[in-house]
């Protein structure tokens, strides 16, 4: 079956401006310290740069997670029933998805992503690999209320949230998001989620500050996107990429640091930064083997199995929706 036309849930104003993007940028830059939510990295250029990051020798996350997915097919088949709808949150290029779909014999696949063209291209490619699987791409921000296609309404669901994307959210928002997933997927659903593990800061920083400068380009692309889509004139060359380990909050932070005093405008609003000040663009939280499970429990999901790669760099956890009430 061919790819469905898909639902489009991105709101544009009369001028074709993405209003949610504009609101996040204008609010975020008016804040102290300045911050822009990481989800806005993923325009087409940003999504392509992220795919490049996943190939970097320093960026172990994707390789470690792929290794787990490849080696645990029997476990997935045993613990996940056939015939359910797989709903992937932030599907991106969907490169890891076949590894799961091959194992568990699903009845449908629903990739959700905010990068529309990228989403449709990836869905089309996947349709080539799984000609008998109904695919229903949904262009949406999974942080907003989402409606699943009617075609999968009656099916049991497996949420798939790989890549350690959960790490982008502060634990408070992460638990909100997990609860939202639970509400969307239903009371008998399961969730397969990837989380990056805590490890020595040197390795973490190297993964987010590669010598080739791909991560820097990914971070700086946000400014280029703002200039293009939100009528901005940010001098991109006046910023440099920085990755910091915040130990007390257990996260890598990415910043865009002004290398000199800068002034610019975005959608008619003026902003300035002094030399050395930064725009905080991403958090990537890392969890220990207990912390990750507690996060899931707090978000309404009971862990039932956990796997890591041999070096224990990365974990995949399978959880099921907690019943409304449980003993004691
Ligand atoms: C896709 C959010 C998991 O935090 O590791 C990679 C994004 N940022 N390099 C991550 C990212 C910089 C990535 N996630």
C-alpha cells in the first residue's frame, strides 16, 4: 500500500510564517538567559545535518542504539505482540525503524515529524521496503495535541521514541510528554524508548563538539533558519558553537556564544548580546540505569525490560502504560 497523503498540523499566518516558531524565538530571546527550544533545529537543512552527525565517529549514540535494535529482535518479538500500530515520535529519516518493523509484524506505521518534506520522503522510502504495511505520516509537533489517523484508531499501539530525544526535555517536561504519549496511545499500549547513559564528560563533550564542525554547523543553522523564515538579520559569523557538561543537571548543553557585541532584529523586534553571552539552544539529558526507569514511572509507564549495548553507552527500555490504579 502506498503512503497516505498525511495530516498537516503546522500553523502558518497570512505571510506564510510558522507562528509557533516565531513565538518560541521571540519569547526565548527576550528571556534571561536567552534560549530557543531545540525542536527548531529540524528544518530540511538541520535534519540533513543531524543525519550527518549520526555518522560521526564521536557520536556513539546512533551506533549503540542501532546495535541494540539489531541484536534484540528475538526479545522484541517475544515481548511485543504482532498486529499493532507503531507510532514513532520525531521519526526523522526513519533509518532505525526497519530494524523494529522487521521483528514485530505490525499492522500499521505512523511516523510523526515536524520536518514535512523530510517526513514524506522517508515514509516513501520505507513504503518501498515494506510494500504491505500501511504507512500514515503525520506532519506534527508531538509537543502539541496530536490526532492519530482514523485508520489506526482501533489498533493497539506501540510508541517508538528512539534516539534519546527524550533527553532534549527537562525532566519536568519529559514526564508531561510521557503522560501525553500515554493518553494518545491508550491504556494498553507499550512504549519502546531510547535513552543515552551518563558517562565521563570528556566523551560526552566530544560527541557534541566534533572536530569536523558538523555539530557546530547544525547549531548555527538555527540562526540561518531564523534569518530566512522570520525576517531576521542575525550576523551568523558573530556566533560560535559550544558544548558544555552540566553535571548537577546531568546534561550536555549546546550554546551559541556571541564572539563580539551583536545587535539584530527578527520579525521587527530588536535584540542584543554582549560578547561572551550565549543563546542556549539544546539540552541533552543523560540518565543512569535507575534514573531512566524512574523517569518512565513518573510519566505513567512501567518498565518491563531494558537492554544496553556491550559498553553500556546507551539504553533501550520497553515499558507499558500504567493502569489507572494499581496496588498498593
Ligand atoms: C536527536 C536530540 C537525540 O541530543 O544527542 C546531536 C541531537 N544535538 N548533536 C542529541 C543532537 C547535537 C540529539 N537528539
